[in-house]
């Protein structure tokens, strides 16, 4: 089942037409024909997107939007009259992600829905990533370092690391796009009281590359000559 979309529109024929088109595209739909019913449904249920007419009986769309923003972050596309410029501005200021003027071509509405859903999905993934980072989980593409469980995986593959290899990887992942010197890595991995050569770091880097870069045919750990090492932000299949 596709994304779930709430249609809040008092013109029942238009609402039904939009509903049929959305279902044809694989979306799950729900409808409300006045502002108060729309607000109740929007707050009581979880929708991926809301299509919200501005001119509604009961509560107008802008008031529905303002109240909804206090409860949820569901993306809203406003359906507006062609000449209602101030309503469009007020709607965007109130938190709507987009608007479309009536009458509209269904192809344009579908395109705007796809964009809004894609952006919301990316934003949600970003929030989830941030939450994971604060909970002791560091990620880099398919690679995941779970500090509380002392576990590293690449996709479905588990990677076995020694304590110092784990600390090395954690330090690099915690500082993505920052070049760390051998001395910095040495202090993080071996402690400030370590007495020995910094080239021990090169040994651990070689071990990590063997277990991750070479094992999965990727380029994760980069050497910056004369400075140290860095993990650059994941940018797709070939970072």
C-alpha cells in the first residue's frame, strides 16, 4: 500500500475525483468535507500527506493548518482559489509545503504530491539519523556502528573488530569530513599515556581497510598525506 493521503475538500465531486485518481496511483485515501472533521481526522490519524482546501465550512483551511501544526508535522498541500494570493502566502507562512490553484490538472497535483512526499521522507530520515547518532549509533551508508552493543555491520554482514579497531572506527565516524592526525587518533585509541610510535595507527588503519574497504569493495577511509586520515560523508554507491 502506498502513502496515506487525507483529502479535506467540501466540493464532494472534486474530492471523489481526486480520491479515484490517487487510488489509481496506488495511494491510500481518506476524506473529510468540512474543516472541523478534517482537523479531527488529521490529528487522530497518521497521514503521510494532507490535501487541504482553504475555503471550508466550519473551520477554514488556514485555521485547520494552524491548529494542526501545533500537533503534527504532516506535510500539507493547500488547494486555493486562483486569485487568493494572500491566502497562499498565509498558508505557506503557517507551514504548508506547497499550494495548487483551482482548477488544476490532475497530473500537476500528482507531481506536487510526489515531490512533497519525497521531501518529507528525506526530512524524516534525517531526523531518524540524528536520533540514532545521539543514541550511540553511528552510520555511514550501509555501515552501522552500534556503540552500546559494541557491534559493527555493513548491510546484513557483521564485522568483527578488536577493541582498538572499534575505537578507531568510532573516532573516524564521529568526525566525518574532518581529517584527524595520527596523534589525535593515537590518543583516542591508545590513551594519552601511550608511549610508542604513531605509526601503530597506520597498522590499525590497514586492518580496518582489510575488514571493510577491501571486504566490501568500497573506499571509506581516505589518507591525507602528511596529515592523517578521514572518512568522508557517504555520497552513494561510490563515495
